[in-house]
């Protein structure tokens, strides 16, 4: 009886610990930092930092996103990149996304859509434009500091095959650094061919469930044990960062994989 009681107690305590860990992973936001060395980076952009947000999926972090905005406001950054799936097809309310964008308006905000934007008829587009967000659907933005500039480019969702990088590159007439925003990491090979310096994407949620030393179990569009699941990937002079995102899709779980905001700082490689 004693052994059975202890086994049952251990099972219950283990279950409580697991649920507690899962709850912590869902609601505790991590801050992830990267430093990317770029050749020909103008002096004015040395230390230029981009706040990268992705895959909110209509998730609330307190009233009017209070907890998320407070965390963001403790960081230092120069511009914001949002790479899609602000809303979720199973929960298409726009208030969480709009509350987040309202809290970011002290800095320029750039956005590209993800598959869930299109699955909800892209209703979020007009409200984002009304709040001054630069929407880069196969377009570019010439970002100036003083007399110097870099290019911030964006493509429509690669996961749905809507990306047209050649359109985003049109009239990019010099060799100044190029930052590419896209929703999904399958843009990477095209970005390498286009000599993009930095690619910021989401979509995978880091797999939502990750295993130590192994990584993501599954990612959308990549199947089991995907190659491009999370973190930094490099090919030649092109670096891609896959952000694990702020929300969840299909199942409200995360394991060994906290939601996150990402800060990417540009430095000169020379």
C-alpha cells in the first residue's frame, strides 16, 4: 500500500509540476538578443536596434497588453518589425493586435502579413494603416538617418506562396544593407540569392514544443524535426533570425520554449 501511495503521489506531483511549467512557458515572455555584423553598414546605423515581434495570434498579455507593453518599454530600440499572424483564424478579434500597435507608436513600425491575416480576410490591414504602420507587401522602405540609409524590404506571406521578392527589390539601386521581413522561413534561399543581409521571420513558433538538444518536434510546412525551426541561420553574408513568437496556434501549449520578443542590433563587420 505504501509503495502504491507513493507512486500515486509522485504521479500527481509530477503532473502538477508539468502543468505549472507549461503555464510558465505560455505566459512568461523572454527577451532574446542578437548582434548581426553587416558589411557597408553606415556609421549612423552602428548599434541600430530592431525590435522584432511576431505571431501574437490574438493573445492577451493583460488589459490593453499592459504586461507586454511594459516589458517592451524597458528595452532600447530604434524601429519595430512585425512579421505576421497578429490575429488567429480561430480567434480573429483585432483588439489585442491593435492594443499592441498603439503601445509602439513612439517608433516606426513595419509589418508584413502572415497566413492567418489572409485566413481572416486581412481585416487587420486598414486598422494598422490607420495607426501609421508601414505595410510592406512586396515593397521596400528607404530608411534614412541623416544622409545615410539602409533598405527595409518586406514580402507577402511565403507560406502561402504570395511572396514576390523581385517586386520588393525593384528600385533598390545601391549596395546599402538590406533587411528583409517575411512571415515564414522558406524565404531564406531567395533571400540568400538576393544578398539580403538580415532576414527576420516567424511562423514556426519555435515548434511550440521543443526537446532539449533536439529542438522543435514539428513545424508548419516543414514536418517532423524541421531544419528551420528557431534561432539564427547563416548562409554566406545572409543571416536569418526565426523568432519563436508571442502566441500559440492550434493548441495553447509551449514546452521548453517561452514566448519572446527579439532585439536585433546591427554592427559593422569591419
